[in-house]
C-alpha cells in the first residue's frame, strides 16, 4: 500500500506547480509506484487474483494517461518514460 509520505515524495518529483496532485504526470507517477508495490506483492502471493485484476486495471489506466501525454506534451512524455524505466 502506498502511504501518504511515499505518495507525496513521488508527486514532488514530477509536479508542475506546488499544489499539483492531479496532472497526468503526477497520476502516472502515482500509478507507477502503486504498480511496483503491487507487483512485488504478487510475486509472493501468486494466487491473489483479485489483486492481479487491480494491477491490470492500473496498468491500463497508466497506459491511457501516457497516451494522452504523448499526444499533448511529447517532451513531458519522454521525461515520464525515463522516470518509469529508472
């Protein structure tokens, strides 16, 4: 589970302004952190199909945000791809 402190640290890396929590880069960063944590959980608990479904939904949601960002702001999209792969 992503705690509030972890979430704030993730948002600080990509925020556009001080009160930014809902922009596409912020949402992508939050989803990426949640995906990383959940995939670690699923490595231990292979039969947890309810969590696996949630993971698949989060990956699809992140893909949608990335597609939107690629269409509207290519430079920020490239920055987010580097951040995700790091």
